[in-house]
C-alpha cells in the first residue's frame, strides 16, 4: 500500500463524481441551463465577512452570484452552475480556501420555492448515490422524507441560545452563538431550514414584506452541518448600492480591503426580474454522504499538498 492520501479516499472521490453527475441530471431534467461564468472578476460582492483573493488587478470569485444574476437580467430564467470559488484564509475541518459550489437561480421564485428545490435535490442525490433514501451521518439516522422542518432564526435563538438575536448582533457575536450554541442542534433527526435572518445579515436578500427586521434568507442544516445559503433576491439597484456601501464601511472598520463597487451588476439590476437563488457547498454535501467530519476526505488535493 502506498502512502498517498488520495489512495485512501478513492471511494469518496468516486462518490463525489456520482454526486456531481446526479446534480447535473436533477437540474437538466427540470429544464435548467448549465452556465459557465468567469472565475476572475473585477469586483466581488462587498460583504463584510467574506474575503476575496486578489488576482493582479482582479479577484477570484467568492461566488458566481453577480454574473449569474446578470444572466437573469439578460433573460435567462432557470440557470445553474458548478464551479470553483475562493475564500481568503478559510481553512478548517469544514472549510477550504478553494471550494466547489453549486448555485442555481430561478426567475419568479422566492426563498420558499428554493427550500422545496433543496428538499427535492438532496432526496434525488441520496437516491442516486445510495440506491435508497436512507441517510446516516456519524451514527445519526436522518429522515429525509418530507416535510422537512423549518425554524426561524428568532425561534432558534430563543430555544437554544442565552440571548435574543438583537443582543447577539449588538455584541457582534451572532456567528459565535450560531456555531457554538445553535448549529449542533439543527437537523439532528430530520433536515432543517433556518429562515428569516436579521436584515443586517442579508446584504443581497430581499427584505420580508411586512417585517423590515428580517431578510428572506435561509440556510439548510443536516446533522448540524450547514449546507447552503439561499434567498429571495434584492432587485433594487439603489437599495443594493446602499447595502454594499454599508458592508464596505464595516470592512473598513475591520481594516479589511475595500473592494471596487460592482457597477455592471448594479446596472443589470434594473432589468433583473423577481428571482431567488441558492448556493450549496458540494464538498459538504459529499461529506454528508461519505459520513465524514473532515472536508479533506472528499477532495483530491488540499492546499498543503500543492
């Protein structure tokens, strides 16, 4: 037996290939067009807590979101993409600085439609790769039959944390509380959608009609593992510019690089229809199906091997 790490994870890499094939089948059967947009872009979406990797006078995309929304504005109504994305200095058991992302968008949809899509997609992928709809992760039996649970962020904080969402935001510890107090309890027996995030944490999401305090955003959790981030899209260019400027100010206060404003994207919002989009981490989905807690177990190479 050789000492190559890749030799030890061949079964997982075969599973990964099957997952990607199943994802493509799911979307093409539903008349989604697979698209391919540039990885190297002049300006990423300015988000306070997501750091892009510089590439000469451009940046490696943290998400294909901006280009895909420009395609929506150009008249493409159902699109998906599987691509590499880059997050500066993100490295851990569940994080890689270069990750594989699945993103899809549908014109006319909203975040509840995407929750339904997620449920159908993951059920389909599990069936294609496992041969049945059973899912077991780290000794936990996960029931993926519908309906999946849905819980608001406010309800999750009230149930699992020692403070309200407003207090966590004011103390700048929202993510810390989420990771340590809330996430371990989410999706333990059945997948769970955590929805209606504080408006301040949805820089590109539409505010919920009738409730200006929350954005129409959700994340999916299975066995405590966060798999995706979806929302009803903000299509107002003036409001989007204001939010980007606010995010830039936060970045500046943290002494982080301030990115150029993505003007072409903002201009395209004038023509973008009501829509919803979702970003799902394919590496984490394979982790779930491979029953591993280490993202290194489902990728051919990690940064330390290059």
